């Protein structure tokens, strides 16, 4: 991941969004095949990499015969657009599958999460939710089916991405240095189109500068056992997100939203008539929080520093809310008490699997019927909506889509 401490001063997703916008502006010819000039660029870039400490042996091993993966541009020119409302965004990420799988992941790694809480003070729910959203709790099928070798991607971006080329050059060098250290191999280093890798989707800069050898095997790795990935992610949240030990991220509340503005203590919020929606007291009345109403007429939240620590991982308020809420649900918390306007309940795991099965039978490829909703399933839903005349064709698999499928389309 990329964050505000990186040389670019950009967080991971903001950078990826910037690069995506730039990729869309590239001429179509750039996405078809590697144009002439890459070999010359590679020869010139070698001196820069070696000056940053990359050994000639590693350079030759990784870059000697490498071809750039120009599909990083083509694929993102063709990405479907999914315009989710906030309640849809939350429902898709805080799903039955992620809650159930998160509880199982906690059961299998109880000692690891207890150690992380002791060492870093980061709540297990937050880390479980990040793990579940970023890599489906390290499911190897995600690595196998949705990740690509990162060096061809990073080389393409370092060579031809027009707006943030120095950043991509730096990340390519960071990735080469990881190989140089013996922490990984070019074959193992598979990730997203932009080079984010492993259980919690590290960019090379974070792997190199924040990663820790938490399992004591002599190397730092976001792959394999989750110890390094989750321990290092906790360190990231503390060091770069200013995570506060012992504080919860925030709470759904009710009461006047404008009586007190700005950041105030929970005690001050209580005195202004704001209370937790579940009727429980605020555990730490001296901790500070701000009021946030994401959608007029929807649930209100008091959010504290640890909400913004999660947001440092991805600069989206919606993402942070989904992570924080998923973490609560994994640990036994309830759904939001006040619904979002126009929302519907999320499908159960069995209903999602039924929807995927029916879509597959109707000729729409969901990429599997395991109850997880990713881009393949969303595209299948949108194609079904278009064919069936369901509007809006937004790719959201809810009760309306399932009802139409049960009617035979």
C-alpha cells in the first residue's frame, strides 16, 4: 500500500485512482503490445536501480528478459463501472460470508491476534476486517485467480505511466530490493495490477520499510503464514495512522447532530444529548470523537482517531466504515440500528449462493458459487439486469435480482 509517509505523499488508493485516470488517457496503441523503446528504457534504468543498491545479479535475474505487462492499461480501460450507494457498499463488504469466515480465521489465529493486541494495541476486529476485505483472509484462490506477476506490471507503469512515473520507478526499485534481500522471489511476488501483494495488499514500499519479521523465520513476507502481514499492518496503523491503543473506532449514535460540532469528548457529546444507538454507555468518556452523518436521514456516527487510522489505509470514508463495521460484526456486534434511506437487508450466505447458482445456470459467469461477491459476480449481475430490463443496472445483487432470477429471468 502507499500512504502519506511515502515519497509521493499519496495514500495507496488515491494513487491507484490517479494512475487509473492516467491509464484511461493513454492511446489505445499503448495497450495492445509493448511498443518499441522498452529495451532502451530498461538499459537506461539499470544504472538508476544499481545506484539505489540493487545488485547486478538481481537486476539480471528479474529484468534481463522481462517484458512489460501492458494489460495494466488495457484492462483498466475496460473495467465495468459499479456505482454503489453506501448501503450497497456496506452490504457487499459486510457480508455473511466475510463475517462467518472472519470468525473462523480468528479461531485459527487466536494466539496471533492476542499477541498483536498486546504488542501494538490494535483491535483484532479491525485487522480481521482488513484481512477479509483485502484478500478474503488469505484465500489462495484469490492469489491464483486474481493476482498477476508484479514485475511486468511495475515495469510497464515505470516506463509508460505518464503522471506518476517517478513513483512507479521507486516502487519497481523497492520490489527489486526485496528480491535482493532474499525476502521473496519474482515468481512468488504476485499481486494486483499496481503491485499490491499478499494478505493485506502491501505495496513494495510498505513491505520494505514497515514490514517486520513477526514469525521469526528470518525474512519479511506478506505471503504464507499471516503473522508478518498482520503484525506489520498493525504497525502501519499505529505508526502511519496514529492508532490509539484501547479506544474503539466509534459508535452509531442518536440524538441532535448539530448541538455540538467539531471534535469533543464523548462526555461532551453525552451532555449535548447524543447517546449510543444500542443504549450502552460510552466506555471512555474522555476520548474524543467527531459526528459524521454519511447520508441525510441515515445512521449517525461518532468517529474517533482509530476510524481515521483505518482511513489511512484507504482514503475513503466508506471503506473505513465498512472495515470498522465488519470488525464489529465478526466479534458479535449487531447490524446498524438505523437503516440507510432506501436500503434493503443484505442477502444471507445461502441466498448469495443461490443467486450465483441461478446466474451461472442462466449463462452468466459469476466466477464461482461460494457466496463471495467480487467483480465477476457483479459483472454477471449487471449483465443479467441489462438483459432482464432491471434498472438501475448497477451490479448490486440484492433481493430484487434474486426475486427476478427465481421467476426465471
